[in-house]
C-alpha cells in the first residue's frame, strides 16, 4: 500500500487542489491531505476552518476512507515519516512553480531520501489558479465561485458578511 501526503496551506482550497487530489488518488492507495498550521503569509481562514473546508471539498473523493485531512506543523518530511507515507505530492502550474518545487524537492530528498516527491501538472482550466489569486480577487470583492468548490465559495461569502472581517475580504 502506497501512502502519499499532499501538503499545503490551502488558504483557500480551490479547484486546482481538488484536481491534484483526484489525480493523486488514481496513483496512490491513500492520500493524506496535510494542512499546514502556520504559514508565513497572510491567511484568510483559520487552521480549523481550512481543515473543515478541505474535508468538505474532498468528501466526494473519499471512497473507502482513502482520503484523510490532517493539520500539521514542522517539516513536511517529518510529518510524512510519522504517517508512514512514501510519497509527497505537489502541484505545478508553471515555470515559477517548477523552480520553487525543484528546490523544495532537493531539500526534502536531502532530509529524507526514502520519501519520493511526485509533481503533478495542473490541468486546464486550473493552470492559472492559485490560493493567492483567489484570496486577492475575493478580498477585492470579485466572484471566485468558478475557481473554488461550492463550500469554499459559501465560506468566503460568510467572511464578507462579517462586519469585523469585511474590510479584510
């Protein structure tokens, strides 16, 4: 049985993430969707909210309990080892992603050579979609409903309606 970890901030979870998860499940027996707790960037959703949204968005893919959504902190390779994963899955959209992911893969290989890194290229129409883009468009009042699962679009709408957060989104 081959277990893969798909790590990221997932703030917010978008259709590109869903596509990569679907394709990873075609390759591996189990997929651990690992939501990083403390990214070094401005976030829209709390860690708990990101886990809940990913769980809801991935529910349709979770046949026979093959998908789990787990929060984590620290090094991804340590998390992968602790969860007996043999593979880390990453998504690539473009050359900029490739350069970053190549450096990260080399670092992870140096830290844990027994864990393989598998990169899946984004498919149309997700080649331009990033969480940063979704956050920015949503923050400026744009409609991101075609870029995210319905549960995420609804959560963004709720954030917009909260007076304390309306200025932030």
